[in-house]
C-alpha cells in the first residue's frame, strides 16, 4: 500500500510541520509515503489521475496505484488512514 500526499511548496509553517509529523509517523510504522508536489508536471499528472484539485490531499492506493480511499483538501486523522491501510 502507498500513501500519496499532495501538497504545494508554498505552504504555511503550521501546515509544513503537520505534514512532517504525518509523514514521520507513517514512515516510522513502515508505510510507504509518497509526497506529490502539485506544482510540478509529474505531480499535476498524478493529481489528475486521482481527481485532486485542492491541497493538501491524501490518497491511499495499492502498490500498483489502484485507488482505495482519498481525502481532498485536508490531511485526515492518522487513525482513518491506517484503517484503510490495514483492510
């Protein structure tokens, strides 16, 4: 399973710190977290695949990219993300 985290470079310090904690916690639990910059060409393409038009957003996928669950315009609680990672 993968966790795609869609964001931009120009974010507030609060959002940056929250995202860092989010990444660190999931990586510490051995989950693959993939940051996606929606201001880069590859990031824009990936955002279009999952219909992401606002940041921050989070998408849980299988290893081959199949959509499982997504949260648009928010960083969800870790407990919600982990629920979909364990199912």
